C-alpha cells in the first residue's frame, strides 16, 4: 500500500500502489485501482471502481475532487507515436468526474502534459485526450470528446455528444450546442451550433460579471464580424478602431489575432 494517512478511508477491496501519496481525508471506495507515481491532495473522493494509473510518468490530483465509478485517469494516450516516455496529468481542485470519464497523459508534441484547472464538471463519458489544456469552471456534458491538443478557456459550456477537433481552441465564456462538431477555433463569448457562430452568449457574459454595455458591444462586434460578407480583415480592422476602449472587445481581438496565426482558424459565421 502507498503512503496513507490515518485520516484517509480506503476500502479493503481497493489497491493503492507503493508510489501513491494520499493527502489528509482522501476517501477511496470499493474496487478502485490507484497505482504509479501519483499524488492526491486532501479531501479528494473516489466513490468506487475508479482507475488512476500512471505507469509512464506522474499524475497529480488536487483537493476536493470527486471521481465517480469507472473514471479512468492518467492512462497512456491514444496516439501511436507515444513511446512510453515520461508524461504528466495535472488536475486542480474541486472538479467532478462523472461515470466513465477518461483523461490521458500528454505526448511529446504537447510537452508531455495534459492539464485541467479547477471547478470543472465532466459529465458521463466525457473524454479528455492527450495534451489538452483546460481552464476553470467549465461544463462538459455527456459524451463530449476533446481531441488531442485542444485548449479550453474558462466558463465554457459544451453540449452533449459534441466533438472538438485536434488543435482547436475554445475561448472563455463560449457555449457550444449539443451534437456539434467543432473544426475551428471558437472565439470568446460565442454561441456555436454545429460548427457555426450563431451569436453571443449573453447569459454567460452576465454570469461572468460583464455589464449590459459590454454585452451590447459584443453583439454589435459579432454582427459586424461574423455575418455574411467579404474581407474579414477589413471588418476586423474597423471593429478594432471603433471599440478600442472596450476591455471585452480587446480580449476578443487578441484571441482572433492568435487564431489567425494558428493551425485551425476561426469557426465560420452564420450565412
């Protein structure tokens, strides 16, 4: 058995490897398998039948996370180029991983790191592939699939049965409708259905603390930039000039500039 403080509760049917370090108050329910170079901080709970395996590197799990049955964390990536190098999964605090969620180690292309922030909810069957980087306070509904090297900001909602293509980036406060297949970068504050920008996530912006003036500015910018029309660069330059004083607009423009230099480009606007 690993390093288990007296304050921990570990069911007799569970296996804890010698390399595992458990923080105070960790609970491990029946039929869990936790083995490898793994650090689990205080208050985290494994309800039952969870596998945390780190045979090729290190998995770090923060405080007060909850893992439901059949979650599998820290296993090898589904990438044929992976050669069992040292690799890492890092998970923050207060996340919930529902039944059958999977989180895989990183690969060389992504710096051997898959990283999840804090306060996220991963619903049944969600998959976090190798080298994915996730921020805070996101919701991934049932059977969402994040392919390798995807980046997700904070306060994002991804509807059930949606998939995100490799190397895509999803900006803060975006909302993706159920059954979508994302093949481009999703700008901050966007409402997406399928792979098309439909408008602004006004409710998400309001919950984040943006003002009515902020949401109105974003509605105008989205209408100018992502409605049907030609010469996107010209329209972007005009928007940057018109909304130079708006902080939320500058955040959006910075994302667009980075996306234009990246691999995937932006999702398309509604025709």
